C-alpha cells in the first residue's frame, strides 16, 4: 500500500471538520487579561496649645480599588463560511 493510498483511506473515515483541523484549517484566538489599580490617600493633622486648653485633630482617609478580569476564546475568529 502506497503512502498516498494510506493517507486517502485515513481521511475518508474522518469528518470534513476534523480533516480541516488536522490540515490546519482552524485557528484559535485565546486572550486573558487582568487589571488591578489601588489608590490610597491619607491625611492626619494635630495641633495643641497650653495648660489644659486647645486641641485640634483632623483625619482623612480614602481608598479606591478597581479590579477587572476577562477571558476570550474563539475558534476560527476569522472564518466566514459562504
């Protein structure tokens, strides 16, 4: 049995879509992305005076956290059947 006959018989038992996959007719687009952003602001102030009088205290704090993640997977992203 020649190599051509063997390959021909092999592919006759496989579906057309599977043949395209083996022959390189498929493409895959796989993308993964994550983001992390943190912003922390803090402010503190103190003041004092003399014998038993005057005190000022001020505090300020802010925290912002932003996270995101996504995944995209496409088989044949550029394949448009006719």
